[in-house]
C-alpha cells in the first residue's frame, strides 16, 4: 500500500477512533472489525467487490450493508462502512482495520504479535506463547494467529518490524545456504 493510501486510511482511522472513544465502543468496534476482516478472508468474492471500481456507490453501500448485517455489527460500524462505500474507499478497508487495531492496542498499552504456525495451535500453546512474549516485552501481547503449511513446523513471530523465524522451512533454507556457500 502506498504512503498516500496509508495517510488516507489514517484519517478514517482517526475519525472512527474518536467516535468509538466518545461512545465508549472500542470493544464492540474492535470485534466488528475483526469479524469483517475474517469475512473478507473467507470470501474472495467480497474482497473483489471491495476493490471493484465499476460497482456503483449505491450498490457498494447496499452490498457492504448486507454483509455487515449478517455479522451483526454495531450502528457506528455500519455507518462508518457506508461512508467508506459512498467515498469509494472500501478498497482500503482492510488497511483501516489493521491501523485501527494497532492504534487501539497502543492506547491500551498492548503489543500485537503476528504468530504464524504450520498447523493450528492448541489453547495451551497459545497461552504459553502469549505469556512468554508478555514476559519478554513487559507488555500485554495480543496475538494474531495464522497458519501456513509451508513452514513445515515451528513458528514465525512478528512484533512490529522485528521478526523471529524459527520455522523448519527457514532452518532448512539456512542450512541449504550454508551448504552451498551463500551468506544470508
């Protein structure tokens, strides 16, 4: 995403954040945004609609309204996405979700760690990772979990710009590089 698009997204984030603050709705808006992002990930057709400039503003607003009604979001979230549709900004909606969640986490003194594993983690593993990261950073850590079978095993953890890649795929790549004489 371009720097200009990030700036535009941040203006929308700031507005939504302020309205959520006034209405004491941060928890509800956060849940709404997470559900919306999950819906987009599950439905590639929805992602295409968000990025399709040929869909009229009215149709975009109706489609996004129907999606939001299905996932039962609060009134503020509905009005916010209607505004995005009218302003033809649905294409940056996932950036807005990401930036809003980052801003909320920062406000709450939390860090967000993106944890990618080869397969689904069980509850105990998630708790251990969360505790270890909280202990090492001294802050409350919110985990964003994802799966990538290409990792083979192990974990890849990203907090801000720092990445800890302890996956088997990464270890194999480093081993291959050392055997072929390449320097990482």
